[in-house]
C-alpha cells in the first residue's frame, strides 16, 4: 500500500494529536496503564508511517537500480536505510 504525501502528513498530524493527548493525560495524573496504552498506540502509528515511507523509498530505489543495472549504489543506499530504520 503506497501512501501519498497528503496521507503521510495526515497520519503524522493524527500522531501529533495523540502525543498532545498523552501530555494532557500525564498532566491530569491519569492511570499509568492508560498512558502506556496510548504510548503503544503512538509507537505503532509512527512505525506504520515509517514502514509506508520505507516501502515507497524501496520501490523507488529498486526501480532506479533496474534501470541502471550497472549501479549498485542504489541498492547499497537502500540496505543502509533499512538497517537504520530497524534500529
């Protein structure tokens, strides 16, 4: 599933709202369990955005690599990006 720039920005704004909600929960001394559940939801959402970005980037790199089959730089760059994302 490829996402457009607009879709990614919409997801990031939603995550921003979730984080502001977590800040309010902490300020109001909400139950730690509830806060942790929301933190897990934010983590999952940001991982989804990263995965969508990585998918798009990977397709772009593979496309470029197949067009320029003599260049391994695109594949090396893709591998480095995946490794950084997985940390």
